[in-house]
């Protein structure tokens, strides 16, 4: 029960810190793409300032002895303590305790917000104002979202991700606030009813623009359930206004969900192929989620008690093979229960379930004591509807890391505690001055430890930001010094050395000059920060192969053994490392290089086969071995199997390139451009006929048009190398003896480019990684640009066509 109002002193002088903290959270959430700014500078400082303000108020409040200080009560403290102990154990036993500790600090900030909010309401009795603030924040959030999104709106392909950074986050946040806004409008009869109803309609419109299916389905189900409960209530007290208002709101919710293009594709009459595209998208998403959920079971089997550690999923995802090659750049498993199980294990999951159960028990226990049709009862139903809707979203997504969502969830619990304080028969006894002194000392100690764990990341982010400014100003020495300092502060953070590594690699690539040991060292630092990251391990090996070759054999032996097809040049790097040995295993090297050709047929056209004195003596043997592998696999497949067509074409191209073109050609198994190559020297007129007939069917086929210039002296074609450079091709046969010579020499040879890995920053929730993640190519490897223009030597589909053969050969020949 609450204290009598006569015994309550005036509000505390430090109360402004609470409002500063809440305003800071809201301000941060309204920043465009706020989720990506959580670990960026100065966005990191903004939301941390909010938690700091509330933490300072929390500490000072213990010294305000003229004001009572309450625990949560109603059994919730037991749940919080249990959850806290579980998280501490999980963090201590995490694979990367330092990374997990960072997220433990964030959780502690939410706990402080919970206790501070509970005592703020205890003194002010302003749960109605907090309710209005939440609805107001939702209204402004929707306005900000629509204002940022509308200038780039595409109403047929909805995906409003602003301002929270992802459409799923925006959808989840709106699901949380929509029932609260509707309840706010129902509970009041003055201007606040219009405000609540208008906010609800605004939130529905914004929810429609997100096209986030789980949120749309969740709010539709909650809306139908709420409407049925309202109809039952009308049997006791009929209200035409409530019936009409509820019907309009339900209709708006169902229309926003049912006629959204992401759900009801046939409504999109403008795009004729929308239905098939949507069905394909849905099937691919179901398959992706299945792989993710399968991965969570593998993680649980490997780490059943304490999981990987909070925030560690992205760092150690490569350990679990069902996900490899499917969705490698995700830090979450698209399911909150599975995410908790994976990162917190059974211990954390049980503790979380107990804490959640205690909150739900409190909601159920308070409901019988509130007055019928009172604002408190309507708010309770609004909170319940919010939780119900968001629980549906949680089944198919994980969003607790988003500050706008996590703080809103905490504040709904604070609202529940405010109602319980006023209506529950259970009394919560305030802490005595002696207890408060002891708790204050403990809180100060925890605060210092929290700063020790959390502050280094903040300082490092600020230093790295200053380094980036120096880089933009061209002061490269200062940039390198600042990022090295940032790395030394947080050795577990891989983005700073990776930034240094990519910058050093690009400078040496553009110079051009040989790779330096500094570049290899930076990549090694990144790999040591996250040893389980296969990309970082591969990249260090790729760079070290040129400057520290003795370090590479172990790396690529492990990669070839555990993840043979994950990266494009693992076999080549392993073969090169073995060639450094005095008595290298010749047969094993031949098998490795032949496997590299199977994985990437254009590897055999690289000039290094002629220029490299270690590769050149093996060229014929590797070619013969690769052809034998191709023939063996083709014989095992049915002649009508489409995979045999692809393998046959690659084999014939290899034979043509080696000028070992013997035996019969099966034209029906080859593309027209490849058929023309096969007959280029023996029957050039036949080749021209094949090309012209194919161009009738596909007149815009660029490889065919380019190839026609070889056979038809009167025909010319323009190659667009860049936006500013064009090359006119006409009668090349007059300048080159053979078609192959033209392909080899017409355009200058180029170094193999690095392969960008998209969304790598999302995997680690770190915007500093944006644009830094690449698969490093061999430094000495070149390719022939004409092969790409002619679309020859397509990379084999390692997921189905050639993978079984590669794995079989590897098992037979490389295990020795």
C-alpha cells in the first residue's frame, strides 16, 4: 500500500536527472538509423549519458533519508537478483568475457532504470503522466519515422526502417505502443481522448509502412482478441461510441495488416509478377529461419549451461556449420527465446523465464483489485495487450538490443508497479537508513566496476573517431596512431585493427608496392580479437602468405579441413605454403591445385601459371588431374542432369584453353558462345552462324556481340570499362593470330579484386566495420578481363554441383 500523501515531502531536488535521462533516450531513438549509432560516436555518448544521469540519481537517492526508498516488491526483486547472478556467471564463462561484459553493463543500466522509475513513481504518483509520456514519445516517433521515410517512399515495396535502423525494430516498437495509445484514448474524456485516438491511427499508418509481417500479424491478432473482449463487456454496459470507435480501430488494424503488399500480394496489381516473387521470398525466408533455428540447437548442445555469452553470437557464429554459407552476417537467430538460449544457456534462460513469470504474476494479481472501468484497469489491459502483441513478435525476431524497445519494455513494468503500489493489498516496506547505507556502498562499488568495464569501449570509440577525422584530413600518421591506441584499450574489439589493415592494404595495392609486415600484423590483431571468425582468419592467412609464409600452412590446413568451400582461394594458399618446403609433397600439391580449378575454373587461365617458377612445372599435371576429376563426376551424373551440362562446359573450356581439344563435341550441352569457341579455328563460318542465330533470340547478349567482332570484320562493339572510358572493338582477328591470344592480350591483365562481404557491421552490431569486410585475394594473382566480358569460365556452384566431388577428392587425397 502507498504512504499517505501527507507524509510525503516535496519532490527531490535531483528529480531533474530522471527527466534528463528519459529525454535523452527519446532523443537518441529519434536519430536517423539510431540502432547503428548505438556503438558509434557520438551516438554512443548520447544514450550512455541518459543511463549515467539516471544512475547518478539512483546513487543520490540513497542519501535522501527524508524520502522512503523501496525495492520493487511483489517478488520481483528475487527475480532480478536471480537474473543478475545468472548473467554474471554467464559473462564469467563466456567465450569472450570482455565482449559479454559490455552487454552486462547495458543490462545493469536497464535494472537501474527499473528501480529508479519505481521510486520516482513512488514519490510523485505520476504513473498517468508516464503513460502520457510514452504515448507522446510514440506519436513523435511515428512522425519522425514517416517524415524521414516519405521522401524515399516506395508504397509497393514497403520497408520503412526509420528512425530505429530496421523495419523490424520499428514494427516491434509500434506493436508495443499501439495498445497503450488506444487505452490512453479510451481512459480519458477530454482532449487526451483525441490525442490517444489520433496517435493510434498514426501508429497504424507507420506500422503499415514497415511491412514487418510478424508485427502486422501480432497487432491483428491482438486487435481481434481485444474486440471480442469488448463485445463481451458491452453485454453488461452498452456504449455505441465505444462500439463504433473499436470497430473503426479494428478495421484500420486489419486493413493495414491484410492489405499490406508483403502479406496480400495480389492487391499489388501494378506488378504482374509480384505473387511469384513474394512466394519465392517467403520460401527463402522460411528456409533461412530453419537454418538459424537449427544452428541454435547446435549452439545449445555445445554450450548448454551458460551459452556463448551475451553479444557473442556474431563473434562465434562460424563454429556452427548449418549457418555457414546461408546467412553468415546476422548477430541474431530471429527468435528471442532461441537467442536467449544460445547466448545465455539454460541458466540464463531459466532465470529470464522466472523474472518474466513474476512480472506476469504481478499483472494478474493486481487486476482484481483495480476499479472497474477506471484508468488503472484500462492501462492494465493496454499493458497486457502490448506484451501479448510483442511476445508474438519475439517468437520470430530478437529486438531486446534496441534501446527504444528495451527501455519501453522497462517503463511498462514501471507503470505496472505504479498501479500495484496504488491498488495492491501487498505492502512494500521501505528500506531503513542502515540498510540504505549498506546498499549505497554496494551500489558505489558496482558503479565503479561498471565504469571500469564499460568506459574503455567508450574512450576507444572516441579515440577512433578522432583518428577517422585525421584520416579525412590526410594525416595518416595521426590516424594510425589513434587507431592503435583504441585497439590497445579494447583488445577484444576487431574493428580498429581491421580498419588499419584495410587502409594499409589499399595503399600498398594502389601504389603498387609489396605487402608489408604491418599489414599482416594488423590482420593478425583482428584475428586474435575474434579467433573464431573464419573471414578474419582467412584474411590474415591471405596477407601473411606474401610476407610471413611460414604462418599460413596451419591456417589453411584448418580452413580446408573444416570449411573447404567457404572461401575462394584456400586450396591455392595451402598449395603455395607447401611449395615453400624443400621436399614438398608433389602429389598433394597437384591435388590441391586441381581442386582450386574445380572450385574456380578461371584459375587455370591466370598468367601465374606461366610466370611463377614454382607453378609452371606443375601446370600440365594439374590440368590432367582436373580433367580427370571432371570426367569422373560427369560419368556419375545422368546425361539429362543440368549439373552435367555445367561441368561438361567447364571441362571443354579447360581443354580449349590448353589447346587439348580432342574428341567429339556435344553442342547441345554448350552455350552458343562456347560452341563458337570450340569451332573458332576449324570452322569459323559455323561459329559466326551459331552467334548470329543466337543473337536473333537474345539480341542484347553482350558476350555474343563481343565475340562476333572476331568472326565478322565489319561488326564493331563498344566495351564500357568505366563510366569515362570506352573501348571500341572491331576486326581483332587482323591483329591477333588466335582467338585465345586476343583474349589474353587485348586488355591489360589486372590483379584479382577483393570480394566485399555485405552487412558485416550488422553481424557485430558495429558501424565501424561498414565497408571494411572483404575476402582478400592472393596478392600475386592476376586475371584476364576479357574472360569476364565474354562470360567464360563461370565459377562452379559449390553448394550443389561440384561440392560432393571436391569433398570426396579432399578426403581421399589430402588426409595423408
